């Protein structure tokens, strides 16, 4: 016991190993940046890092001092906390946001004739969960201003909208739409739900970066009144961290029970500690193909402790985002992305604004070079950055799997909004312990780099 208590400081340090102290100067192929040595004379400002308090450490140590470190009461307490926060009947904790997405798609019991609509600007996990089930994936272009799906575009692409159940084809296959709440900024789910009136259309909200946020009408993201399932991430650099972890919420009992099986290697029996003596003697039965996707009690304890500070975190992050916007005002032609009402920012993306904006390949290549130059200059100043995200169609996996891309396509014609967003947007450092002084240092460095790269007015 004493040894564990004396290890609190060491544990706090180890939980913070995902302190992304520096990034490469080239755009990333994920939302995380590779490590690189900053200049020694300047204190590095990481792109992101978890905020681990003494209370967090004590919560984890309490579990380590207990007799149960997985599949116990702490995980159930976390799930109960999420149901209260999201005003939803069911919440299931998973080992990661990616496994939560994967199980959510599997729980819908689609077949190979089913279609999945996925925004091109997102992390790989949003699409790979559907690709793994061999669904027909269609990547959708996003808005060059927000990085999210424009509702008007969906109306042109997704067929059979406003079709009554009586007139709906009985042979129609299931369809899945996976809208993404980009960076914690909230996608307009109420409007989407009002538009989509398709009996076999299922909606999975990718809210990996949006835990604790609300829709414009005040309802919490995760309430599942506008979707079938909502998926959150508890990754180390999300607003609420467990190191790794994910949460799925739903209002459907059938989906909830399927998810419980999928989390537990496909076994029929779930909460073995609640079984009768006779039930415990029943031979185990694997009902569906799956794996072990359980969250540990230590991870659950960390997440639960962080959720106790939800209002503090919300106000801090909103204030930080406002500080960025005020610091850039009238100093740069580049602008922070607008924050939708009731959002809870998880990242701080800024859009480079050259004198002329177009989708010509030459222009896009030029602005990309300038963005890399800015990243390089910032890194020399000890400031890390990232890119959210490399579009899915630029990954070799999807180039091989998706026929819609064709051979050597003109990406700026197929995905004009996504290409412009990708080439222009850069994520600046953003985390709870970021001070106003740090923000002003970042802005000063950015403005200098912008002038050197030729992207300013």
C-alpha cells in the first residue's frame, strides 16, 4: 500500500507519456504526430497532452489496491455516469473508440449488400469498421469551411429520402451513415434526423471528440434521439482521458445486448457475477464472432475521475478557444474555425487564408507547401502541430478498396471541399494546462512563420 501511494507522482508522469512534445513538419497521416527533438533552448509546447491530477492518480491507485482490476464496479459506475450525462438508457464501455465503432457496426447486423456513407475527412477508424465488414463504402465530400458533412450535399447523394415506409422497397439493403462531430464542434443532428426518413437507414454518430458537448437545442450529444448509436473516445488526448477507451450509447435494448456480447468475445453470458449458481454451471457459448474489448478498472477510474471535472474542463476549453480567436484577430489573415454553439472544443484548427482561394491543383500544392513551411518554423520555435486529418482517399488502403476513386483521379474534382480543407487546415496546441501566455507565444510564432512562408496578407 505504501509503495503504491509513494508511486503517485511516478504514475502521474507515466500516464502523461502521450505528451506530444513535437511534431514533424510534414502533414500527418493520423491525428497524432511523431516525436522529434525540439531545440533545447526553448521549452516545447506540445500539440496535446492529458491533464492528470492527484485525484486522478488516487482514483487509479485505489483500484490497484483492490482485488478487481477489470470487469468490475468502477466500469459500471463509469457507464452509469455516461447515461446520466447523456440522458440515455444504455452506455457500454470499450477498450478503445475504434473497438467501440467496430462493434457498433457489427451490432447492426448488416450484410455485404449494405452501404456505409462516411465523410472523407475523418480518422481511419470511422471507415475501417465498415470496411472490415465488407460493406459498400461511399466517401462523402465535406465542407471546406467546417470539415463536416454539409446537409445539402447529403440530400443529393443519399437516395429515397422522405420515402414513406409503405412505399419503401422491401428488398432495400441496410444503409449506415456515420456523421462526425469534427474536433468537438457539433454536427446538426436534429436537422439530419428530420431529413432522413428511411426505414433501413441507421445512423452512428462518431462523437470521438465530443463527449460533454450538446446540440444547439441543448440536448446532450450521446442522447441518441437523432441516431441509433453514438460513439465516444477516451483516448489520452481527448477532453476526457482514460489512456485508451471508448463508450457507446444507445436507446435500443436489442443493440445494447448485442454490444455486450461483442465486447465479451461473443459469449452469451455477460455479467457472470450476477448469475445464479445454476447459471454459473452452464457451459460457455460463443454466439457471435468477436474479441475481448473490455475496458480495465484502472482506465475506468481515470475517466470517471476526469468526468467529475466536466464543468471545469468545459469552461477552460471554451475560454482557451476564445483566447486563440482574440489573439489572432486583426493580426493574421488565417482564422480559427468557427465553433458551433454548445460545442466542447477538443482541438484548435486554424485555416490558412491566402489572397485567392481556388481548387486548382497548382494552388492546392502551393498552399500545402506553405503549410508545411509554417509547421517547420513553428517546430523550430518548440511548438508542435498536427493535421486533422489526412483524407481517407489519400490512404493506400482505401485507394485499393474503393472503386469510386478510379485510376489517378483528380481529387480536387471528386472531393473539392475536403481537398481545400485538408490543404489549408492546421491544428495548433490545445490542452487543459495551456496558459494564455502560451497561446500568445504560439500566435506570435505563427504570425512570424506565416509572413516568412508568404501566406499573410
